[in-house]
């Protein structure tokens, strides 16, 4: 079970591929790409998406981006939202 999760609104416990499975789930049933998406952490999102072992089957990053926006996790940071949406578009073009 992964320990990578949301630490606070808009924050994660920091992605570490050495200690977490890129396709595993945490105690809340979230995959790493979903955690990064909900937190709005663009760097971690890209790192997970580009991991050679990443398997997108069953992952729902677009849903979790909307959850993050709706919860106020990162709504005020427009540059962050724009960057995340660009990466989400990249995700869709590669995996959907």
C-alpha cells in the first residue's frame, strides 16, 4: 500500500518512487497520479506520468483535478491551474 497521499489542501506527502508503487493505491484508494492531480502538483504529476512503469488503466486524473478545484485546494493559483491543465491534455493525448 502506498503512503503517498494528500497532506493538506493543495499539498502531498511528496512523491517518492523508491518507496511507493507508481500504480499502487493508498489507504484512500487513490493512485499516485490522482493524488498529484487533486493537489495540483504539476511536478509530481509529470514525474508520475513519465515514469516508465506507469499504467494509466483505471486512473482518473481529470476527475481529481476537478475535485481539487472544487475543494479550493488550488483555485486561486491560476498559473498552477493552467500548467496542470496543459499536462492533463498531454496525459489525454498519450493515454486516452
